[in-house]
């Protein structure tokens, strides 16, 4: 980081470029961007609020001349991984959230080119207004999160294009010296072709801008999945823990037999489902601050949640869906129980009916049905906030209404997100490991396994804790995360992404790949102008 004189000179130039109101310094910047669900803290030197992509190259040139480090964000809603915070102290945040233009859309082939501030909700509104039959690549992070930001973190969903970076076809970026990166096919063959063919020509360089700090991405093109004739899900349960290994084999069989029809399959343990449907039982914890197993089983009976719940998505024509349902029934026979098939409309009807059921059981079933109905909206490519209440499960402050913001509202959340090979014995070893380490650290082991393909799951484990002035929950969650990463690595499972305060630990595990990455950094950004420390040590 530069000295105060260099920073002040840069701030003066940025005020000339952006205007006084768009340069926040010190406390004003930290107040706006300093909140984080993990409890991590960073000193933020300043923040630049960009309103036009043409402003980016000049402000990067100023940073390069004066030795100031920048940290770009899209919407800053990277909850559980660092929110809007930079990896290192004293960076200047470059907020791209006001870059909200949809620059190009091909209504015939379904490719959209947009800026970093375009959110899931904005794209949904655009598609609705034009009656365009395509799905938004939704995530559980909510409708107000950046599409580009998620793709560049290699995020995923359960709609037909599961891999969101895999659907990104082309991009442009500003490099550390202020020059502009464009792909070879875009320049040689034209922007239209580059939007349609992900790999381009020559070395594949677009991937350098994912999970890195090699440039500030200013636009990207994303191929959207066409809305099918029918959208549906299948739900099933496992009556006991012993059925998990058999279920893994059956899920793998479904994915192999029905590629393109099954978007993905989630397996969630009972604790995870209850965290989405039931209030946190604060008054019934044991002396370690955990929910006793007897209470878990009681709530499972009340909310009709068995040890594991499966949730798979289906897309296709009426004939394809009918055939798929037969295949799913066959595959899950003897393993899954309570198998049902639902469309988004039918789930909504069940939720409305459940509201009229009397007593505590009626209220419990209504809660479960509402969660299910909201989840099916996501399956249909309709962004919503249905997954966000999970962040508030142990937060003493009520969620309130409107746009949810777990960082603003003081939620405690850190994600452990490892890749898990789709082998029954390895999945069992992984589940046992997460449960053991979570309970040892006073963290409820809430486990989801989401199929990325027929070979590997991504498992998302939210380490949810209550935040207070003692920081005890924050320390426990961080220690738990570190232990999970170490133990998971020993059994062949490792995160597909890490938070801002885990990048130094990641770097300590590297050798040859670190050397290669450093050579790239030396060539593209030797002075560490853009996002220093990002996936290269804290």
C-alpha cells in the first residue's frame, strides 16, 4: 500500500474523475462496506462508486501511478466469504454495483451481455418484460446479488446450467496498467461469435479472471437456459442414516441416465432442513449450546422431516417428464421413501392449503410447505430470498421485511464448501467428519450435498453462530472451518472456493501452482494494484 501522500494525491484525482460524492474516505467507507457475516474486519482506505464503465480504466491508471491497491466488488453480497471486504487491509474498494446495463441480448439464441451490477432480479424483470422464454441462473444468495460476481466465483445452481462460470462465454476487463483485455475471438472474429462460443481461439484466457485479481471485469456474456415446456421437482426422504450410501448410488444412476433432464440433485440432512423450516430452539439447548438429538428428532416428527431429504429438478417436454418420473421411481425404489413429484403451481397450492390446518402441526406443515413452494420458484428460474433466512437462524435480531442483508443485520455465517467425490464410502466418511467436528466446536452440522455432475458433489455447510461483543462465536466458527478444511483434505475433499481470511491458509498448501500464479501476477500486475492477496495468500 502507498503512503498517505500518494493516497491523498490519488483521492484528489479520483474526485476530479468521479465527483466528490462518489469518493468515500476512511470511516464513511468502512461504515458502508465494513460489515461481514464472518466477523472479519479490514481497514478500508476509501471507496470509489463507479457509475460508468468508461471511468474504470482512468481510475486504475491513477492507482498504478501512485501505488494504491484497489479491490473491485460487484454488489458486495459475498456473504459467508467476506461480503464486500478486501483480502488485505488498506485497499480502496471499487464499487461496480451501479453498472446495471444489459448491453446486448440475443432473443433467438438466449445469450445476454451485461455489466457487473446487474442482479438476478434485474435480469428476471428484463426477461419478463420482453416475454423472453429463458431462465435466470438463480442462486440461494438472493435476487439482489450480481450475476457476473457469482459466475466469476464459479458459483452454481440447480437450474439446467448448473455451472454458472461454464455458462459465461466471453468477457472484457481492465488490467492493472489501465489497458483493456478482450479475447482473441472477440477481436479477430467479432463480438457476436465470441458471445456464442465459450472457448474462442488460441489460449483460453478468460478463465484467468475467475477467482483472481488479474483484472476488473467490466462486462460478460452469459448463455441462458431456455425455459422448457415443463418444470418440476422430485422429493424423497431417507428413513435412516444407513440408507445414505445406497442413495448416493441411486442418485448417481439418475444423473447418468437423465442428462439434460435432471438439472441437479440436493441431499440435505435433517438439521439443514429444520434450519430452513423451524425456529431456532434457543431455550432447549444442552450445556454445550447445541440442540440435543432428542430435540432434533422431536422437531423432525413435528415438521415431517426424516434423517435425509432429497430434492431433484426436472426439465423437459411433457413426454420427457413422464419418462423421467418412471426412471426416478425405478432408481429410488427400495431406498427413498415419500417420493413425490411436484410442479411450482402444485407446490403453491399445497402451501395455501397447509395454512388452514389447525394447531401446531398445521403451522409446522405450513412452514415446510411455504419453504418448498419458494424453493420451486428458484427451480423455475425465479429469484427470491427463500434461502436467506437460514443466515438469521441464530441471530437475535428479527429479519424484518424487504431486502435481506445478513452482513448489515449482524448475522453470523461462514461457509465451508468442499467438493466431495460421489462415492458412497467417501460421502459417508465426509458426513461423519463434518458432524464430529461441528459438534466438537459447538456448531450445528447443517449439510447439503449438491450434484455438480455425476462424479462430484459440492457440499455447502453453513457455520452459523451468534455474534456478540465477546467474538466467541466468531472464533469457534473460524476454528471449526480450519479443522474441517484440514480433516476434509485428509479424506480427499477440499473447498471449491474460500473466504478472504482463508487465502493465506490455501497458499500454504501450494508449491508449483503458486510459482505459476506468481509468474502471472508478475506479468500482469507486478505492483499488486488489483486485489492483492486474492487466491494468493492473505
